[in-house]
C-alpha cells in the first residue's frame, strides 16, 4: 500500500470538490484529506478512488460516495471520545472517517464476508473500531446507549430500537424512504419519550436488510 504525492494531490482535489458541494465541517474535510481511499480499491480500479462517487466493493454492496460520508458525518456533530454506532460497516471507509474524529466506534455489518474482510483489513491501516456481525436494524443493545448512531443503508422506517439506544441528547442519522431514494433524517433524542426530527436532501443507498429493514 503506497500513498504517493499523486494520491495526496487527488485527495486534495476531492476535498476541494466536497467544499464546493457545501461541506463546511473542517474536521470532516481534514479526515477525508488524511485517509488513503485508494487502499479500499483493487489496483486496477484505483483511478476511481478520488472521484466523488460510490463504487462496488463486492457482495452487491458499495463504498459510499465521499460526499455522502462527509454529509452524514457532519450531521452527527461528533465530539472526540463520543460513543458512536455505525450500522453497515461495508468497506470500513466511513469507520475510518469517524475514527479520525477520535470517536469510540462500534460498527456492525450484516454480510459475513464483508465483516470478515473489513475486520482483517482496517487494523492494517491503523484503524481499530470494535467490529460486530449481525442485524444492525435492531441496533447493538449490548453496548448501548450511544451518543450517535449512523445508518449507512436505506431504511423503510426509523427503527424504534435505534432511538431507544441513544443517550438523551444523542443523534441518529438515517436515510429513510423506498428502495431507490431516501431522505436523510437526523433524529435528536430530547427526552426519554421525545425526539426532534430534521429532514435533509435525498440520497440513494443500498437497502438496509434485516428485521427492521427490507428483509
Ligand atoms: N459504511 C460503508 C462504507 O463506508 O463503505 C458503506 C456501506 S454500504 C453503502 C451499506 C452496508 O450496510 C453494506 O455493507 C450492507 O451489507 C450493510 N447492511 C445492510 N443491512 C444491514 C443491517 N441490517 N445491519 C448491518 N449492516 C447492514
């Protein structure tokens, strides 16, 4: 794995593109500027690594578009040491961005092949979230409550369990809609039985599977 001047230059251009598209959170932009996204690609496809687009990672899944990663991460408004649950580990790229922000990260993946692959690969890049395999549509109750939960697959509805597993003041960032288009929601838990919901742009994620997903 080599991170050359050429790669670093392409990464700076990607960060510029994200700024032009409206990402203003410097901590998130700096994190994206530090992570060698081309390490997540086979060498033959390396040219795609710094384009602002999603890309197939096998098993019918994708590494999310950098803009989407930046947008969702900004919405979480994480502080260092915050306890965060990511649902949909996938390639692990989003997990690296969160770890660059200094969070205490738990990440869960439904697909056993991707779970095993990413669990073996991320530590080689120096990232060590806690990896879990299973149905994240039910959250990860054993380690709750969380300061933030980020869902990186499109859900049909907001699963109650995820709201339950937030601390008071915690935020859930989740795309909700049909199988092709979802609206990005940010749900803030104000009290044990009260939430505030904000709606943002439309996105297009692969479907959330499992009990509270599309099955
Ligand atoms: N965060 C990922 C990244 O940075 O590469 C993006 C992942 S991809 C867009 C969505 C992931 O969600 C896929 O890896 C998929 O297997 C996973 N997924 C779908 N349903 C899930 C569920 N119920 N629990 C956990 N992971 C799920």
